[in-house]
C-alpha cells in the first residue's frame, strides 16, 4: 500500500542524489521476511536503481522507485 507524503518524482531525485554513496536498507521480501542490505547506489535508471553489495561477494540488487514509495524498501 502506498504511503502518503512523497511523490515518485521526489523519490527519484533523492535516490539520484545518493548515487555513488554508501547506503543501508531494510527490504520487505513478503510473508514476514525482512532483509538488511548495505551497498553503494551504482546506477539510476528511469524505472529502477541498482545497488552493489559492499560485502565479500559482488551482489547486485535492483529496486524500483515504487518499492521505496510503498515502504517495501527503507533507507536507514
């Protein structure tokens, strides 16, 4: 469900400002499964953005801006 307060364009601008920065996120995977993820915002595209893991393995995760808007991805 969409949370009130921010528009999709505002979220895109905030994530664009985070490009190249280290971020920590909590991700709601559904069915009461939550993951913590830390990495660097690598690329920002019109519909999605990618985050590269800073851990041992090079793991790339892709998220949509709507995930942030709905609260499924939360930046810490």
